C-alpha cells in the first residue's frame, strides 16, 4: 500500500468494519466474532507497515482537506501498541464473549469496540487540538458502553460514574482548548505553538489557566491518583476484554493527549518552566505508592489489578513530570510495557475467573496446578511488574530511574525501588499460593477456547521479546524524543 | 462589550459546575455538564464576533462549534440512556440513594 493511503486507512478500516458488524449483526454469533478479528489483524499489519515506512521517512504527513494526519516514531509506537492490544483482545473474545455478556448484544459490542479503535488511531495521528478532543469524546463514550455491556447494575453504575466524570473532565479540557484558541487563534498544534511565543507575553494569565484546565481534565480521564476514583469501579465490574481496554488503551490515550500538549503545543522552555511539573512529580509519586498500597489491601483480583493500574499510571506521569529525554523514553516505553503486561494479567485473571468461578485472591490457592497455562502467563506478568531484569518491566523502570538521576531527583529512584518491592508484596503471594499450595475442590466450569489461550501466549511472548530487544525499541524512539527537545515541532 | 461576553460565558460555566456539585440527581448532573460544555461553545462562538457586523468576522469558531455541539449531543444522549437504565434498575437516580443500595448489597 502506498504511503499516502496508509494513515487514513488505519482510521477508515475499523470504521467500515464497525458498520459491517452492525449491518451483519444479529443472528448467528460465530462469524461475528471472527470478522472483527480479521479487521484487527489487517489493522495490525498496516500498523507494522507504517512502522517500516516511518522508520525510513522519519515523519509522514497526509493532508485530507483541512484535516491532517501525521505519524512519527512516537505515534507509530502507540499505533502498534493500540492495534496489537486490540488484536489480542479480539482473539481472546472469539467464542468467549457470549459467556460474559448477553449473546444478543455481542455484535454491538464488537461494533463499538471497532469504533473505539478507529478513534484511538485518530487521536494518535491527529495534529489538531480540537479534533483530538472530539475523538477523545468518542473514545470515552465507547468505553462507557463497553463497561455497561455486561448489563448488571454494578456495571451500569460503574459506567455511569465513569462517563459522568469523564464528561466533566472533558468540559475542563474543552475550556482549556477554547482558552488557547482564544489567545492564539489556532487549534492546529504547530500553529498554536508558533502563535504562543507572542501570546505568552501578552496573555500570560489565560495561557496558564488553559494549561491548568487541560492538565486537570486529562488527569481525571487518565486516572492520576487522587482523581482515579472511577477506575477501580469500571475496571472491577466490566467484562474481561473491557477491563483490558480500560487499563491498556483508555488511560493511555489520554496520557498521549497530554504528552502532545506539553511537547508539541508548548515551546519546551515554557513547559520546563511550568509549575505543573513539580505537581505532576508529587502526584505521580503519590500514585505509585498510594496505588500499590491500595492494591495490597484488595481481596478481589480485578480490583487489585485496577489499583495496580493506578500505580502504573503514576510511572508514566513521572516521566512527563521529569520532562527530560531519558525519562520521556522511559514513559513511552512504559506505555508499551504496561499495556502488554496488564493485558496479560487481566486476561489470565479473567480466564481463571471464568474457569473456576472464583475471583477472591484468597481462593486462588492451588489453581496454578489445576490450570497451569493462565497461571504461568500471570506469573510472567507479575515478574515483569516487579521488574525482574530480562522482562519488559525492568527496562521502563531503568530508563525512568536514569531520567530521575538526570533530573537531579534521586529520591524518585528510591520511590521506584519501593514500588517494585510493593509490587512483589501483592503479586507474588498470589503466584506462590496458586502453585505451591493445594486448593480444595476446584471445579472446572467451562473449557477455555483456543483463541483465548493463543492470545495469552502471544502477550507473554511479546513481554519477553520486548524485554530482550528493548534496546531496538529505545533506539527507534530516541531520535523522535530528542527532536521534541530541539525546539523543532 | 466583548469582555461582558466572556464574563457571562464564564459565569455560565461555573453555574454548570455548581449544578453538578449541588444536585444529587444524576439527570441534573448530566444537564449541569451540558451547561458547562454549552458555555464553552458559546465562548468560542464569541471569539468570532466583530463589532457592528451581522456575520462572524471569520468562520473558524463556527466550524468548531458545529462539530462540537453535535458530539456533545451524542455524548449527553448516551449518558442519559445510561442514567435511565440505572434508574430502572435501582428505582432511583439519586446518587446517595444508589450508593446506599450498593453498600447494602455488599
């Protein structure tokens, strides 16, 4: 496929797929599950092709009317993560989704998922503040629908809680964008950046206020620690694939928005002088430690994973708060790493919940002997979370730690080490109990479909491969990250 | 005069926020968010206003508002649908009441 078509194709393909799923919709379930899987496979192949093209060209821009799409190394990494995680989710749900949500709405679930995928791609490739806002709204609504799809009142309440908080946050973000638009006269990232040089001196207060609104609104949507209250509910009560969407994609895409605002809209010297950075550092430290401590107290496995996500979001914000080359590489790498690892953990925990009907951590004793595959995957994920060297978790902690030293904040290295210890405290007992203690009368409620097994194995392999070939990924990212600090857009 | 416009939209924004904080009904909270987002679009529309002209000085703001208002409508529709289902399930849309019922279930 030619370069000029690949960027719009990444957005249009899932949209067309969604329309077809809605049209073919009701009736037999089996082809409905396979069709979206096919779409995401093609999407992932396109993303891989785009990676090669971007590696050659450095930067691809495609103008469609007044609407421009662009991709650089950072965007490509995110496109690969989003489409890859989506692929494994779709693989996991073939023949399994009916077990979690009512069969009549399964086609709608797939349709909404594909719209969500298209919106994720659009946010990542867009270079316009307002368009990103619109697509983030689409992402939020689709995510709320995916949470509510489970249909019980718990899931409905969680979805309503999430959607209302997200809408409130959107109103703040929108006011921030309106403020920047009012002071600069543009919404396109590069043009806002140009106009901002003049605007900062004459409209200092509106620019600062807009920045504050953008950061606070995004922090709510990305579940940064004191504002994370929707996350455990939505994550804990949603169906397993929806939980992966929340922790792997939904939270990340909002961080991507903030990253674009801080690095591509504001001139770097302005971002570095913002009082927002120390605040982000304090909040991310609170998130890393607070999220881990909350996770330690949970008795429900999915709630525990949700609080763990709140802690991991802290890592990514830590890189944004430090705002130097190494820390930003660590942050971006952690977006990749956490999406893969948390995907593994949620899918493995979800399969065990389906297989045994148990979701209390205390009831996991002995399940590893009975069902080795999901528990081995869970163990690899847990070790990666703790940061055992060959696995991917170690690499992001390494770069964040180096970034903290570069930024003259050695205390943060201690925070990272503390959090590794805390991660070990809440993940490893589950693993040890599952393999080395004998469980009582573990019943098998159902057979795990082949797709689910394959998807977990794919993620586990990805976790190991990413850990082994981390230097390649970092080399790919570094030039793009350095460029952000050179002043060129 | 144009300052008055910005003051009015900011006050509307704060009124929306106040509605969300002060009312327990989920329907009113959704409407409060609608007021907040609506006030921002009004603000953007005001940016295109020029003194003494009957049409906007430039069309950028109008384009943003037309897109944004449609998306806002669609988000509010989904939110109200969720609230409706929730109300059917719990027989109330009062957040405190729903919270109490959920604690009783656990």
